[in-house]
């Protein structure tokens, strides 16, 4: 192999490594953005946010581990909720609205996955040879396996958020009831000034 060819190959390898590092950095930034957001953190959502292929994440152990850990952390945060002692009705309403927004986001994401599967299936079948179909079937099996996991994660997140919404509803009603009771007790305890009849002064 000539020195010129070796230099060209070395240059390609260097460029490839640089590109890989850039993409990995984009993935890590996407994880940081998503972990505190309302969108369910999955391989698909991270890849979409980073503008990279999902297979880059699946084929890079460090990235796959980072996504798995971040997803677990996000779900743990959602599970803990934001209950606080002495939460006011206004605070409960605000938290309830946040949870409802998350629930709507996760539901839209789940429906998007369902539509994407149907659309991709119709497009992929057009003009395929038997060999291409065999390869496509293998790809589809892997894709469906991934989407099943994503759908299961979405269902779990939805169930979790629904439970939190119901809990916040209960907490809101309790806070409102306590607030009404306190206002009533305060009004009853307020001193009443007695007005005595006064005779007109004699001139």
C-alpha cells in the first residue's frame, strides 16, 4: 500500500472519529435537555433531539448506558412527585396543570409512534426484491422490538402521571376544604363591637 493511500485512510479514520465524538456530544446534550422536560426520555426521543441515528446510541455502550440511566432518573423524579406539606390551593392547581401537560405530551408521543410505524411500513414495501424483503423483515423485527419497549415505557409513564393527577386533584380538594374551614373559623373568632344606644346630649 502506497504512503499516499495510507495517509488518505488515516485521514478518513481521523475524520470519522471526530464525527463520532461530535455526534456523541450532541446525544449527551440532548439527554441533559430531555431529562427535566415533559417529553418521555427514550432512545428514540434522544436520537431525534440530537439529530442522530438511533443505531448510533444502540451501538455505543456508553451512550446506551447514559440514556438508560437518564430515563430511570426521569421516571424516579416523576414518581416522587412534588407533594409539599402545607401546599396552598394555588400551588396544587399549578402542579396539576404541569402534570396534565406532561400527560398530554406523552400521549401525543405514543400516537406519533403508532402513525410512524404504519407510514414506514407502506413506504418500505414499495419496489422491494425478495432479497431486500428478507433484509427489510429483519430490520422491521428490530424496529418493532424497539417500538414495543418505547410503547411500554410510554404506557408506564401515562399510568404514573394519571395517578399523580388524581392525587393532586385529591390534594387540591383537601387544601380548598381546609382553606374554607380556616376562613370560617377566623370570621367566627373575629371580635364583634357592640353598639350601645346613645341619648342625644342636652343643650
